[in-house]
């Protein structure tokens, strides 16, 4: 499935704005993403397996609140990082 990568994480994907990845759940998809691009999962998921507060992950336009969300091969996964500034 298509995974949209935010600009602040593209250094992990060698600059790619989107990648193709598979998995039955969001947890499995992120594990596969981390296998392909080491270190990226830790930027999105904390040590307790929760999505970090500054990250939003959308599965087919629905905000995922946990990694247990099932994903379908036709789903688009969009990762969004919070913006800050002053």
C-alpha cells in the first residue's frame, strides 16, 4: 500500500515522499517500514508501543489511535508530523 512520508522523516527514506509497504495491521506495516528504513518507527512510536503525540497516522483518511488498526492493500497510509514555530 502507499505510505505518504512527511518531510521531517524523509531523511530515513532517502528523500522519498511516498513508499510502497505491506502489512495486515498498522503495527506490522510500521515494522516493515522500519526494516526497510531503520530508525523511522522510533520517530513515530514510543517505547510503550503508542503513537507519539506529535504524530498522526491516517489509514484511508481515518485517524488511527493505536497500532492495532487493520489495514487493507488498497488503503493509503498518511503520516503527519506536527508543525511548530514561533
